C-alpha cells in the first residue's frame, strides 16, 4: 500500500534526521507509518518502545530486522531480578511484618492509631500504612524524581482534610523511604515489581545502543521512561501517539508528545486519515475533539460503511467506571449471555472482598476503600460526595458480595463471549464491530454560580477513546449531552 501524503511527509522528515512528534488519530495507521520509516533506512539500528508486551510481541513479528521491539520494562529488565519477581504474592500485612513497620515508626507494643476526630480511620494499622507506603513508592517510580517526597503520598477517598493528610504523610513517608531502600538491595525482604526495576534502571542513566528511538503511545508514557528517552542525545527520537487519547494521568502518565516538542523543539506532524471507521463515526470523534479543544480532526475512511444509532445487541459495551462494568456484567449473566470482561474479574472480586472486610468491621488496604473506618462511613461518603462510588455501593448493598464474586467467576473468555464488557480505559487500543457506550458516562452538572457546564478535559478524552473503538456501528446515545458542554478544565 502506498503511503498517504501525511505518511510520506513523516518519512521525509525522518530522512532529514530530525527528532519528530507524530500526532496520529484513532485508527490512522501509526504502526504502519513507523514500519515505513524503519524500512526506509535498514542500515540504522532502531529501538521501538511499545506500550505493552502484546504490542511489542506483534511488532517483533512485523517490523524489519533492524528494529528491536521492547517495552520500557523490557529494556530495563536484568536477569538478576527474576528470582525476586517470581516470589509468592506478598500481602500488605506480610510486607509490614517483613519490613517491621512498627520499628520504623518507633512504636512499641500496640499498632499505631490515629483518632477519628481527625477524619482518619479508627486504626491506621501497620498493614494500611504499608499499603499507603507501597502506593507512594509506585508513584515515585512513575516519576522522574530522584527521591521520594511528600507529593508522592497518594490522597485517598475519605481523607479530605488538611490535618489528616499531614498525619498520613508523617506516618507513610518514613515507611515508603525505608521500603525503597530495601527494594534497592538484591536481598530485599519486600517483593520487587516491574515498576521498581524500571526506576532503578532509569536512575542509572542508561545509554541505549541504538541510532533511532521510536516511542509508541507517547501520550500515556510515565515521566520515568520519558526522561530516559529524552536523554538519548546520540539518537534520533521520534514520539508517536495521540494527545487526545491521554487517559492515564491519574496513575502518573504524562503526555511525552508535548515533552518532545517542548524540550527537543521537534516538529509536529499529523496522521488524520482513519482506516478504522467511516465518516459517520469520524464525525462523532470530531465532536469530542472539538469539545476538548484538540487541533486534530479525523477523516473517515470512505470505503468503510459505518453508522451511528441505537444498537440492541452490541459486540462490546464500554463503561466509564468499574461499578458500571460490574452492573452490566451482572445484568448480562442474569440474562444468560456468555459475557467477558476485559482484564478479567480480578478487580471486581477484590472490590467485593474489600467491601466484605469493611462490613465485618475490619480495615481494608484496597485503595478505593482504605480511607474509610467502616462500611457505614463509606456509604455516607458515597451518598454525599462521589457519584461513581455511589453506584458501586448500591450494587454491593443490593446484590451482596457473594453474588458479585460468583458473577466474576462466571465470566468467559473473549473468544467464547456473546458480549464483551470493558471500561473505556481498558478498551484503549482495542476495537469491535458494534459498540455501545454505557450510561455511566454522566453529564457534568452546571456550575451553581455561572451556569457553565464544565467538563474535565481527561473525561472528554476518555469519551473520544470510547467512541473510536467502533468499526461499523456506534451507539453513543449515552453521550448526547456532549453538545451541552460550554468549557473544559485541566
């Protein structure tokens, strides 16, 4: 297939030896463009940095032999980490005992507790402090920062006042720093994760044996990896992605496309001809691109017939939240449909088990629930503060945790499924013939003083990702409120 004019422009810019940013809309052939670039210059060593292992494996089979295809973790991996990665799962309670959290905090005897008048759980047990410390280390590992600081300590639902936040940081920070010092040792008592060794590699200032770096899905690249690739001054660096699909900032990812443009002065080119869907779905995509003020606009592929309207039997239903996905799964299974959940039922089961712990009066280290001293406190917060959490609580109260776990165990594989359910986040990079958007993509409420309907920009980007997963038929009825948005934030 001959390159489009936009692809030819990208190949020519590469040939000029320039660092480059390539903004490629949904379905616009970014992978084929990178392969064209690689084939145009077979004498140079290239390193293609993929978003995940499956993409890297596919790329290894289709890119020319002069290209090494790896994830960031694949570049960082050293065989000496294998034994620690292969250890049995370590709970937060076991980690707290192994690291001796009480000793770190100078506590003798009873587990440290913080009074509830500060808004924290009745007992900040060593298990919960350890869970918070491990989350802190994870956030540090995603960053380009050289040391752990208070800003790496997460905020949890239920811990909303400044005083409790300060108390939490005071408890968690020394444990997180002790945990990181332990993880740096080959004989660590804590289990090593892939993000841990990636950070260790980044801190060593690695130099890649390559002439060209091709960074894929650059809009959702963690700062730790971006910093390593930006530092490869001996190589030509090309970042490819779609800034409008940046949906993982909540877990530490940032838009490396902007970093490459800003820090390298790299020219920015575009791929706007989508080959995934026709003009009707492209129009829906462009609606959301306008909402979020993105400069890119997509052109639908004319030979591809696509429609927008009601879909009674979609191949996939895409949800905004885990709670929404859980509700659809339970409805579908109750109706006797063979149902698959992208990513499996593990997240749902862990939520149910965490709820069960709170209902029995035990604290939980689940990140969505650990800020609450009791199930009643969680229910009260959900009713007053958070819509998605309210749906989750309602499902658990109506169905019970046992039925939810049974539903998760009743899921089938995607190959066997009549219906695939996914959150929009986990649908990224996927596509189906017929897609319905679930109603948990709720319209933002008008501002009480100005009347403006303000949408967080990342929510708009998530809607754009969702509508561009359909190839043939899209039911975007749940997103009809897009026309009411008057401003975006963030």
